């Protein structure tokens, strides 16, 4: 009888550092800086590692497509437009934040 399910020995475990490196490479290829690509990779890996798969590595394709389609500017930086005591207004300028 053939098994149709995934066997334990067929599963692969990828190190956290390798996941970050892969995402970093993809994001750099899309046009981000090395520093930003590392930050994205680290945050996506951390979300997956903590079980928040909806905010993990599966978002990378969307981020890359948004850069390719010029929805997100990979060079954008948030700017503080108002700063009053404990309130602050931040302009996101297509920085890809959600």
C-alpha cells in the first residue's frame, strides 16, 4: 500500500538564518537596501516562527509584486510631519507598511 501523505522523514527544516537570507536576497533583487531587506526578512521569519503565518514569509511575494508594480517605493522613508507631546503624525509615502 502506498502512502499519499507526507512522511516525517520527508519534511525539511530550514534554519532561521537561512530563511532570513532567502527573503533578504529576494527583497534586494526587488530593489530594497540590504539593511531594509534584512529587517523584512527578520520580521517575516519571526512572524512564522511565532505562528503568525498570515504575517510571515507568505507576504514576501506581495511585497515584491508591490515594488515591481510601483505600489511600494523601496526607497521611501517615513517622515514625522507633526510632533506634539505624546501625539505624532507620520507620513508613510508608499513605504509598504500596513
